[in-house]
């Protein structure tokens, strides 16, 4: 009888702990979407990373690393492993990603982290564009907002700048809109 209860409890625990999947875009303009599965072990690593944050600034720093790690694992399951920063370094490699692919996929990854309660100092917003001459969108990025009691602080989480698996670049939205990037 005791073995039956142990088996039942183990079975129920399996339902409480489940892998998660997210669709990751590639092919430019989200032409192709591949379902990526993250194991509970992988998500546990990300949770431990983010729970080490002591404030909003440290959460942003760790979040860049966590997003890079999530993309690295996605590259193990899809063609995006060959994606390089920007639009030209990956040439004609399958799995290449433009800023639309990155902003959409990163927003989805951030929403996964939010749904699991891993982001304590930020909330996820819709992607934003920076425009040429104030009119034509030329680059998109995922956006987070720091949870504050005062004026909202907005930041981009831009994985487009870096090679697959590298930490995402996180910058204040207003600086990014003026053209800031990792090399600027």
C-alpha cells in the first residue's frame, strides 16, 4: 500500500513540473517559427540566475545573460544556432534572424519568464521600433519596464546585436531610440 501512495505522489509531482515551449522566429520577418522546448532543469537554472538579483539594475544585467542562454538552448534544437549579430554576418545561413525575429522571440521568452514569476523588478511591454528621420521603422526590439513608484523606466532587451547564445544588450529605451547600441 505504501508503494502505491509513493507512486501516486511521484506521478502528481510530474504534473506540477512541466517543460515549457516557446515559438522562436527566424528567416527574417518571422517567416519561420520553430517550437523550442525548455526543460524544467534549464528553466531552473534561469530561475536561480534571476533570483540572485538584488534590485532592478542587477536583474537587467542577469536578464541579458539569461536571454542569451535561452537562445543558446534554442540553437541546440533549431537552425538559429548559426545566427550572428546584425543582418549581414550570418550571410545566407539558414536560421538567420533579423530584428523582427529577435524582438518577437525575445518578447515571447520574457513573457515565459514573467508567467513563471522570474522577473521581480520588471514587466514586459510590446516591442518598440526606432525610426529613420522619425518616420520609417528601421529596427525593432523587445522592451521591459522597471516597476517603480515614480516615473517609468523603459529598457530594450536587444538580442539582435549579438551572436546566438551571447547575452542580450539591455539599454535605456530613449538612448536606443537615438541609435545607441553595444558599439556606439
